[in-house]
């Protein structure tokens, strides 16, 4: 166990970036607006909101370092819009959400977005099952991906289409030790999500 | 690539590209390629899945569900089986 913790600590040190001014502590015990103020969640422990955002309607939290665990919230993504910021709109445009999509199309959308936006060269959708997000029909899916020269990561996401807009939240962590360690913290957090 | 060289897997891959782009005409083209794949192999489970999804998105709900039911018969333990069952129920 100590060796695994040490590996995680080394990973954190190796990938740490300088603190950014907009990172802030998220206190436990009260509802917090996330995903461009389209959802609220009520954390039962302290989290950290990162200044960096993957897209204009997204935000990212971590418990103790983005390299070790990260939760992403994206809300009210409209038809014709990508999940994330374009990285190379001309050469590699990101796929767009469409109101004609079924919930089962969302994992494909996420996979294709990750391949371009995050350079995830290896990515698989491992499973998908029905779920609920604040009472709305939703999909919960699990995936595995590796960015270039990085460790393998597992992810679990929950997505819903409400009012012709896409809402999704995900949790990701290195598959060795870290993913399982914080999985329940993420699930407790996700269970508190409410539409605003 | 010569027309005679299209295997069910290549037709399936072509159909997936169209379905995932997802414009209305893409869904029609995707359904056509899935059907061509199934003409070569009626037990190609992923083509039944893709055809079902394309038909559902195109508004052909009953035909789409029938294809998804066939997918579940052929691949009952697929990773997305629970989600697909929810779509057809």
C-alpha cells in the first residue's frame, strides 16, 4: 500500500503545475453551483476548484491534485456546440452535441472529444447503463484512456439530455490505486447533483 | 478501394462514421451501409446496434427497436446491454 501511495505522490510531483490564482477551496456541506451555474452539487468533504476549464460551460474539481483525481462538470451544452474548447478547429474539429442524439450516443461523443481535445490515443468505453440525474433519464458509462506518455486512467461519467441540452459529469483517476480510492467520494458527490 | 473489397467490417466502420457525424442525411447513409454489412453477415451484432441507433435518431422508432432487440439477442452480455435494454423497453 505504501508503495502505491508513494507512486501516486511521485505522479503528483511529476505532473504538478504552478498554482493558479483562480484555484479555490470548495467547502463541504452547502450547495455549490457548477457547470456554468446550470447544476448544483453538495459536497460532503472539501474539494478544490481548478482555475483551468476545458470548455466555456465546464469546470473541474480535484481532491488532492488533478493528476490523482479530477471531477469535471459540463452543463447546458447546446446543439451544434462541442463539449470542450476547440484545439485545432480547421485540422481537427471537435464533434458537436446534437439534439437528435440518443443518450447512448453520448459516450461516443465523449470518446471522440477526448481523442482530439486531450490527445487520448487509447480510449475505450467499457460499459454503459441507465441511470438518473436529479430524476432525469441519464446514462452512466465507464471508460479507460491514456494520454500520450501518461499513465492509464479510468473514468466514470453520468450524462443527461434535458431541454435539448447536454449535462454531464465525470470522475477520472489513474487506474492503479487512485481510481478505486476516491470512487465513492465522486459517487456521493454526483448523487447530490440537481438542475438549477 | 474496389467495391468488391467491402467486407462487413469495412461497411460497418463506414456506417459508424456517418452515424457519429449524425446529420439527417448521414443517418440515412449510415443505415444503408449497416444494411449492406448485414447482407453479408446477418449475425454482425454491432451492425444491428448501429442500424437500430440510426433508425431511432431518424424517427423510425419501431424499426430501430427491432434492430436493437436483435443486437441484444446476439450480444446479451455486451458492455452497453443494460443501456440498450432501457432503450427498447
